[in-house]
């Protein structure tokens, strides 16, 4: 880690007394929402956006999680906070009961800060914000309160990857570890399965910005992530996700040192049973082909589970 990069990164904003500026920017963004690729421009203090969330956030659950990538879970778990709603509408979402519905508890900033501090007290290695894009404006005030109250562990931004510059500007200097999905290489596939034909373009621009902010993934002496980019790619049946093109982009346009989790756990869920091309699990051969494509592209840092 570079000597001029403190850990966690948000200590800079705390030291320079700039957290208030970031909270003000978050409030302004809520009145003119361009946080994601939907680019809706909605004043969410007046009505909900396509994400179904208005001016309050709903936390579906929070607690130590041991099913995340090895560098995140370590021995003591990743401190996950699951937000309800989503800026994507994936027809195969395995968390559709959370993402496609407004569920959970209304969580004001002070309560969100208390959750973060509670997870730190439990020994979690990080605060893992799950599906944060559409509520980035809501998260910042709670995160600022937690930092001021003594939060000291890394912040993980665990996103579907459909993030616009407004969201990443709010999170820059607050987030230590970006963990985006890279779901699709083909715009038509993004349209069919997530109602997002511009997903590949928005996603690639977001990953570039994330890497610009935090660089390649850095692990401590125990193999626990401290800072950097970790990319997830879920292999879909019939090669629909476009793994070969995505890993080539990562190796050639981001970094050959990119840490990647090529995920094999696709199963038909939500509305996927109604889609002939998604109504089965992936085969061993399909998964192996995606891993081999990553190796052929020059990537070598993979999650081992």
C-alpha cells in the first residue's frame, strides 16, 4: 500500500473536516437523482425512482456474513448490511424478495451508524454495503456519523455494477473496497434480463472509475482485504453473460492484477423459470470455459472457494 494512502481512506475526510461537505452533496443528489444508469433525475424526496425507494432507506438485514469472498470474510466475517430495493430488475435475482420489494426496517442515519459500529464491535473485518447504488445518498449521512463515532474498519461497496458518476463521486474517499458485478458484455442481454440495455457501457465506465479510486486489491498479512477492486462475474447458462469479453476487458483495460470471483452459483430464481435460456443451472463445462477464458486473458488472481 502506498505510504500516502491512509487506512481506511475515509480518515482523510475526517482529518480535513470534509465529511459535512460530503453529506451536503448527498442531500443534493437525493433531490436530483442520477445515481445509476437509469438516470431518472427524480426528486426522491417527492417520489420513488425506478428503484422503488423514496427518501427513506430500508435495511432488510445486517450481521456478520461468512459466505462472501475469502478476502472479505476472513476469520470473523464480513459485516453485511442488506438494503431493500434495487436499481436493476434482474429476472433471475436470487434475492428478489429484498431487491424487488420494499421490505425491512426504515433506517435513519443514526440507526445505520449504530449498525456499522455494532458490526465493528462484533469483530467483523469490514462494513459490507450490499446493493448500495440506489441508496448512496441515504448511506452517506449514516456513514459520516459512524466515522465520527469511531468506525475504523474498511467500507465495502458491494454493487450490481450499474453505477453512475454521481454515486461514485459520493463514495470516493469513503469506500476502501469496491466489489462490482460485471454481469453482461452484450447490451441486448442486459435489456432482456435486467431491463438495462446500456448496462455494459455504464458498467465498464463504473469499473474504470472504481479502479481509478482504489487500485488493485491489497491484502494484509492474514489475507484480508484492505483496499482495492474485487470484481464478481456470475456465469450464466449458454454463455449469455459474455465471460470471455468481460475478462479480456479487465485484463487489458483495467489491470491484469484484478482480483476476480468467477461465480458458479447460478440457479433459476424469481422469473428465470419462464425464460428458456435461463431455466437451468450452468454446466461444469460452462464454468470451466469461463475460468479458462480469464486465465487466457492473463488474469491470475481468483477467489478460491
